[in-house]
């Protein structure tokens, strides 16, 4: 009877050793390996913000394009498809379904196949799961849509403004170099 009790009761050897030699607490450094992982939910919130920004700028771009058209058939923007149409809304709805479904499928895929997270140290020291990578690609797509497609139709062309600023900086540098060479 004594033998099974000795086997069944844990010995807590670390606690016994600490009570006999408390100096061990000073010399023992606990180490915990923690991997930095990009938060899926935070990136999803960024995508949601970009998605609604794309919706708003897309509506504005459609409105400005519709307003500039001299041969308008409709008097109202929300008419039979010249300005905003249900077809454009259906495309946004389909895009939202893809943006929600694909990351959730990738999460399940990664869990079922027990795939590791991806770490590319040239870009970030954190690890990325497949769903987060998909959402980052979606964010890049939305950013391209906002800044390259929609805002130029609204009269704000970011790329042209950046090109002008870079050209201005180059001219100023060139003038400074010429000025200092003359002195």
C-alpha cells in the first residue's frame, strides 16, 4: 500500500530545493520564449476602415464623373445606373463577402494542416499567419483603389502631387548646388 502512494503523490522537488537553498531564487532566471505575432483583429479593423473609405471615395468618384458628363440622361445621381447603380453595390457586397470568407477559410486551413506562421525578417520581426497576409493584400488593394482610382476622379491626385513635390525638391537642390559652385 505504501508503494502506490509514493508513486501517486508528486514530490515537488523544486519547492523542497528552494526551501533548503533559497539562494537559488536569485540565480535562477526564468526564460519564456515568446514569438511576436501580428494581431489578426487589428489588421481586420484597418481593412474595415479602408473598405468603407473606398466605398465613400468610390461614391464620390462616381458622382464627380456623373456630374461632368454633359449628356446625362438622368436628373438624379441615384437613377437608372448612370451615377450610382445597384450593380456597383452588388460588386461591393461581393467584395465584402470575399474579404470576410477568405481569411476565415485560411485560418481553418492553417489550423487543420498545422501550418506554421510565416516570418520574413527583412519586412518585420513578427510572424504572420496566412489570414493576416491575405488581409494585408486586401488592404493594399483598397489603398490602391482609394488613392489611384477614386481620389483622382474627385480632383485629388496624390501621385501627381508627390511627383510635383519631388520635382520641386530636385530643382531646389540643383539651384543650391549651382549657387554654392559659383561661390
